[in-house]
C-alpha cells in the first residue's frame, strides 16, 4: 500500500507512516550519496520515494530537518555514550568519522556537504549542529580525562579536537589516503601521549 497524504502524523502506530518515513529517508540518502546535498529537497525526495510532497513535509517540515535525518541515516544518529575509559571514548568518538571516510560514497557526500555549507545556509546549519554535538562530546571526554588525572588541565578543546579529527579529513580528503581503524588507534594514542600530565 502506498502512503497517502491522509497518513497519521509521525509517531503513531500506523505501519504506513513508518513505511513512508523509511521510503523518504532511503530516497534522500540515495540522492545525497549520488547527487549531493542540493538534491535533497522535498520535491526531489517525494519523486524518488514515490510519495507526495505533502507526506515528505509531514515527516520533515524543513529542508534542514530532512538533511539532518538523512545524515543520521549515514550513522550519525547519536553520539556514542561515554564509558568512562578515556582511550575507548576517544576511539568511539572518531570511529564514525573513520567509518564514513573509509566508504567512497560517504566520503563524496561528506565532501559535497562541506563544500555546500559555504554557500547554503541550511547545509551550514546542519553542519553547525553536528559540530556542536561533537564538541560537546569531546569536551565531556576531555573533562573526564582531566578529572581522572589522565590529561593535562590546560588543553584548548577546539585546537585539540581539530588536531584529532582533522587528521582523518586531511588524510582522506586532501591527501587521498585511506583511513582505517589502525590509523584511528595511532591518532588517539598520539593525542593521549601529547596531552598526558607532567
């Protein structure tokens, strides 16, 4: 059965609503991966998902909502929960980045999002939300490491995060190298060594 404009709002138990949402996100994901963020609009997604534009708007009222949910489908739904183990928490934080940059399609989508954010306020707002969440997570990890005596107390969070995360973007997007779990381990270990107290 094809979803209609009379579907109940998102969050109801009606399976048609979930089918419509899944179709929308699948179509939006495919458009983002294949054609970049400019292709992720309500009209384009409605056509690709074989639903009405109104149905897309019911689930995702703004283009920002639609883009954000599409990026979450790529694996960015929620930051990982902290475990209290400094090294493990840092590896988990960089794990999604390494996973995404290890996939050619996702790498192209990330590069397109970075470029479009310079010219598209909606894409920039989604980027800013994701960066804000990552910063909060990183700051919590660093604060816990400082409190446990595992990290120095004078760490500039933004500079440290740029050094940690920026390595993966440089390696993949600028140098064209591969990024993998081994690189993630080496980068995290180098971070811990350079920020160790004393």
